[in-house]
C-alpha cells in the first residue's frame, strides 16, 4: 500500500524513526484536472463565431459593408432610441464592436475585447427588451458567448497565451465584467 493510498508515511526497513522529522500523516496529493485540446478547440470555435458575427455587424455599422448603412444611419437610429451626443456615441460603439470582434478572433486582449462586446450587446438587449424574446434573442446569445469567453479566457490557441490575463482569467473576467456593467449603466442613465 502506498503513501498516496493511505496518507501515512511508512518507514522503510533500514529507516530509523527520528523525532521531529517523522510525518505521522501526510495529505495526499490531489490529482490535477487535465486540460485537453478539445477545450481549446471549443474556445477557438466560440471566439471565431462570436468575433465573426459581431465583426460583420460592426462593419455594417461603421463602414456600411455587408448590406449595412454606415455611421450616418447608426447615428440616426441612436437618436431615435433617445440617446444624446450621438455624433460621438455612434463611432465609439461601432468601433468598440468592430475592434472587440477583431481582437476576439485573434485571441488578443481577450478579456478587454469580450467586455467591449458585452457592453455593446448589453445595450442592444436593453433597447430591444420590449419587443419580446424574438427581438433580442440574438443579442442575448452573443452576450452569453461574450460572458463565457470573458471568464474562460481565450484558450491555448490564441495570441494571449503568454500574458498575465491568460493565467488569471477569473480575476480579469470579474473586473472587466464589472466595467462592462458600468458602461451599460452609464450609457443608459447618462446618455439616454
């Protein structure tokens, strides 16, 4: 029977029991959960899907690509929703959405990118709330994906791998989630 099985230190035949250095009980080492390539591949797929959808939407808002109408139309829609300072707000939201999407695809500054996407999509959910589930279900799905990436991190298939926030995803996720919530509240309470 091994030390791992019992947690007790057994003396070998030629070992003298010494006082002060004999361990009567030793805590068994806990097996470490193995991270596997499937999780990394899943996080890559999640980042690519989230970044791709949000990126296309951001490109529609900013540049008018993919059937979008550009910043002018986005500025008007923000005015109709009751926002103030839309000449500044429209490019800020559009570029935050587009920039966050590009960073998510690359897996670079992932917590900041996910928080930016979460803030933009959080405002979209609030604006579409009264339209019923069908009005905001895509935005809610994107928010859920951004939340997952924010707290799980980018995975090993990313440019963030050698960074501090890669190793401490929970701490950075919590901080930046708080920042995203504050940004949503500020936009809704101060600029609307």
